[in-house]
C-alpha cells in the first residue's frame, strides 16, 4: 500500500515536471494542465503541490493581462485555503471569483423583486433602496448550503470569512417556459416571496455604470446556474452562491453578490446590521405591483410615490385573480 502510494506520487511528480518544462504551453494552459492533474491525484501532498504550482502559473498569466484565468486562479486559492485554513486565501478566492465572473449582460434585462411590507415607513425605504443581506439570513437553508448546511464547520472553521459578503436576489421573465405566466403574475411567487399576496413586487432596470459606481466594482450581477447535484469544487461564489438546485429553476434567478473583506463604509452605501442599503434612483423602477391582499394604506403610499417620476409615468398595478379564470392572476392599473 505504501509502495503504491509512493509510486503514484512519483508518477504525479513526473507529470508535473513535463508540464512545467513544456514551453509550447502558455501560462494559462500550464495552469489548466496542473489543475486537471490535481483532480487525478489521490494524496494530499500531490494535490497541494499541483494546485500551488497552478496558482503560480495563473498569477503569471494574470500579470500578462489574461483575465480568462481568474476563476481558475480563484479555485486554486480556495483549495489552498482549505488545506491551510487560511482566511486570507479564502478572501482572495472570493475577490477573484467576483472579478472573474463580472459581466454587464444584466444591463439588457429587467428584474423583479418581491417584498414583505409591514408598514408605510418600511415601504418608503423599500422604494428608495435595494438591500443586500448576508447569505446566512436566507430563509431557505438549502438555498446556500455552504453557509447553513451540514459540515459547515468542517468546510469553514473560521466562519467570519463570510463577513462582508452580501447578496440580493432577483427574478426575470426571460426564458420562462410559460411565456403567458409573467414573473409578477406567478401566484407561487406571491405566496412564497410576496408574504401570501400581502406584499409588493418591484420591476427594476439598472443602467450602465450605475451599480459600478454604487458598489465600487466589488460585485458581480449574474444569472444563477441550476444543477441536479451539489458540488463544491469552484469555491464560495461559483458553487456556493451562483448555483442552486434544479428544483428552483423556474425562478430564473439573478443575483448581485458584493464583497468587501474590510466591510468598509463609503458615501454610496450604508451598513445596517448585517445588510447593505444601496440607494437607487426612481428611474430604476419600471413598474410596481401591489399584492391581492396588500393593505390599502400601503397601496396608496405606492401610488403617491409613483407621482414623483415626472418624465416617464411609473405604473402601479393591483394583482388579483382573473375573473375569467380564477386559477390565473391578472393586473389592474391603479394610476
């Protein structure tokens, strides 16, 4: 058994040497080869060595301006952090994953978000800010198992690594299988996210460079990937926050993920307990939908708020069962 282990380690060592001496590969290609070799390895020392050397190659590629390697580099830091229980490496992995996943595709989409509303004061705050919260505050523990699931203490002995990591979730209409069942007319959404039809739903559009200015480029706004099985090979962001069970795929979810390891204050956002309140402009709100059971005083507050949008009307709708088919929801404009 011991002889076989040493034999395997020698084989891996020979393969590492061949990869590093192959100058027909660029830095990223050598990093990719080393990372693949790490997956073949069965002993910790070989895995660690492969990943550490892959990290070095990806760092060189990054210095040469290759941004395509950032997610793999983040993966290397994540693996090394696990072996070293290194808070610094975990933080580096999160930052690189956010940088590597960054895209402006969200600017072509409209997004929806449901809110539970307890009083008039709260609805006024909801209309002025979007709130990013810690994934540990998600109401569904299966949604983010890296934070709330079993064996979390084993994966992350130092859970403070999640401080400064904030998330905001949205839905969209695009690619929904039933094109007639719009996101804001989905009775399941109103029941689960809209406080049993007592809340409101807001439709947003975010303009170029607006969030970049507000969130200091420390964020990614990306669509969630849905999978049959959970894996945890690519780290906290890629596997932990941008992937969910296929059970949720009808949500067609997008997420803003923001990270600041220092959780520092600046003029564009303010911390409130475990949350960030990001100020938005009324121009970001395309429409507001009031739930079937939403109190009248909340609906009146929303209608009054809509009057503030001067150049383009801000429609406010009441969502209710369709008289022609009580299994379906429809909308009636209030202003």
